[in-house]
């Protein structure tokens, strides 16, 4: 039973379409994150949320938006998808509090924009 | 700003050989450092973490890493590679603002 789930796991769409990627977690964590992974670039942070009312931009937020519907749900939207948003997208969670920030990752969503 | 550099996008070893994956960090605050592994078609799993306790950190599957402040390094090692170790490995550093910054990853290839 997965603690962090992502839907869909794979998606192919066309340029200009609106796409939503969903993340749910049963870990009870307050903090949630969205990353994209590109070959040779590692993981880059798109958005993060420390609680339902706290949403922050990461290093590459342009072209993306997010919604934190509940403590357990954090959605990533591409308002008008473009080909260079083709990537592997990961959701992650972590506990609240000082100190280190171990993050727990979902299985990823592979998005292809044609 | 915090950052990590992973030397070598690909590392090839033979089964049974020593595995050494390099990570150097830059941090203006005492760092917390992590190694994650990504197996094909899966998400990232935590291998081990350094949180300012012991400088030699042991993780899962016989991996370990040593924090060396003088060298700003946190290299990952395993005495004897197994075919199942073939994966991509990411080093990450805590930014001090409850975010992680990841390296670009090193793909480990293990040949029989």
C-alpha cells in the first residue's frame, strides 16, 4: 500500500491542453512538494506547500499552478501544456518541524506533450 | 546558496567491485545531506541521511557515506556491487528552509 500516490502514472497530451496531475498521501505529513525530473538535470522544485494555506513557488514555477485541496492532496496543473514540459513529475511529502527534511516520494507521472 | 555537485553522470563497475559515487556540497549552514536511489520506473527511495550525528552513515543494502567537512564531500560507497544496485543515485542537501536541492544524478551500471 503506497503512502504517496500519483495519478495518472502516464499521460500523453497535445500542446495547448490543460492538464492536472494529482497527488495524495496517507502519511499525515503537512508538507508537500512537486518536482520535475529531466535527464541530466536531476530534480527541480516546481511548487511546495507547508500547509493547506501556505503555497510557495519553487525554482521553475512558470507555466504551472497548484492547488492544495486538503492536507492529503496536492495537485499540479499545466494551464496550457507545451512540449518542453515533457518530463517525469514527482510529488513528495515531509513532516513539519525543524531540522532535516527527509522527503518521501510518489512513483511519478510521466507526461508527454506532443 | 546550498548546492550539490555529483561527479560523473555514469559510473560502471563489475559485479563484486567497490562502488564509489561522488558528491560535493556547498552550504552556508550546517548541512543535512541525503542519498536517494531511483530504480527503473520507480520513484526515489532514501538510502541514507547525514544529520550531524555520526560522520559515517550506514544505509540500506550495505551502502554507506562519510561526511567530510574539510573536503565538503559526502561520497557514497558500497564494498561489493550487485546487479540489483543498477539504478540512478541522487545526492541532496537541505537548504535550511525545509527544501532539498538535488544533484544531477549518477547512473550506476553493473556488469556481470
